[in-house]
C-alpha cells in the first residue's frame, strides 16, 4: 500500500523566545514492513543543528529556533510503501541489548494494578497467544477516551483510571509484558484511518520480542496487529524515548502548539 503523509507542527509564543531546542524523530526507516520512497522534514523559523541515529535506531534531528523568534513550523511529509506482515517486524539488529527492554521507566513502572494484570498472563499456551490475550484484556479495561490522560500520565495511572489513549495502551502493555519476562518497547508512527484523512495526532503501539518471531507489534487501541496501514517512525522504552517531538526553551512567553496530520492512500 502506498501511503502519503503530511505532518505539520507549529509552535507559537506570545513573546520572543531567547532559546529553544527541539529533538525530532520524524524520519521513518526502511524495514521489512515499509520502504520510504520520498521523505523530507522542512523547518521554518529555525534550523537543524545536527542529525544522528539514536541508540534505538531512530533518525533524529536537533532543531534550534531562530534568535528572538516567536514561531517554529516543522513539516514532515513523504510517501511510504507498506506491506502487511501480520505485525511481525522480525529479527532486527540493534546495539541495544535485549535485557534493556525488560527495564521499567518512570512512565512504565508497575504498581498494584499492573502487577495484578501481569499475574494473569498465562504463557502455557505460548508467548504469542499470551500477548494477544493481554492486548484484549487491556482493551477491555482501559476505554479509549481522548483528554482523559496527558503526556506524563503513567501506565499505572491510566490502568487504574480505566481511561486513556494509544500512548497509555502501549505503555500498559509494555509494562505488563516486561513483568512476565518478555522484552517490550513503545512504537510511535502513523495509522491510515478508514473514515477520515485529517487527524489530530500520530499513533502508538507496542512491540514484544518473541524468540521464534523477533519483534511483533500489538495495537491495543484497535485490538489487532499493525498491518499495511501503519508507518513506524520511532521506538524506545516509552513515549519519551519515541516521541515525534520534544524540547526545551528559555523565555517567559506562553506556548501554543497546533498539529495538522493527513494520512491517505
């Protein structure tokens, strides 16, 4: 499937900013699930200071804002050819050791609710079946409700509250899988929706490492494995390691962020 994507983020400030730096993960990589045919990241109101591949294999750009600027516009766009692998990314070489993906983070640290969830994971029928079952349980227990959580909501808080979005679903899944001894990570990217082109934000799902398959993805929010409608951008232990954009600034002005995203065939 040929997907065309246009993703614009505009940061505006009501007073000039003396210094601002954004870390962008907006450049997809080639893998067995996708081939990038054309891609660009345009910057208005700033410049790319350095580009590199981070330890998780993510293409990363550090972007500084123009001196005394009041607006930074970032546009990522291009075409990606995708195939359906039933969610199986497979065996991918990585400098990150597998034990690293069994670690918890501030956002995925388990509490009582996640420990109870993980206690119900039954590996007797195989890890793949157990992960499908885990995805279904989280989908049933955590209703998809935009606005119920925010970027720094932990997996434990979202599960205990029973509401969240794709970020929360992915982090709950990863946290519980790690308690069962299965390496897991968070994936950010895009999903072509069947009912609309315009979207408010990107998408997120989780992956686990299974010894016989390699990395396998689970989209808890939609209760299925990623197929040809998905484009992956970045991966990491949690949202903060795979966020499309994250930054810091100096200045007292208030910040407004507007996101425009179109994903279509």
